C-alpha cells in the first residue's frame, strides 16, 4: 500500500472501534472482523455517511437519479 491508495473508514459500534482500511482489502477486513468478533453477524460496517455518499455517486454515474421525461 502506498500513501496515495484510497482508504475507507469502517466502524464497529459494538466494539467501539473506528479505523481506515485500504479499499482493496475492505471486504476481507470487514468479513474477518465480523467472523472473529461477532460470529459472522454484520456488525462492523463502512461508515454509513460514506456508504450513502458512495451510493449516491454510483446512482448518479449510472443515470439512476435523472428525472424521467
């Protein structure tokens, strides 16, 4: 990982932790944490504010937010 690689904030309210992980390892990191700490329950997650913003950007990019004519 270089200092220019994008990182994503993840939070686990149950553990009281927040960290940033490289985008390329995001899915594996979340899965490993949830498997090891929460018996596979999806407790740790991408920061909800960031997840919402990413969803908006993807929807806009795909043209899903354009008004129907």
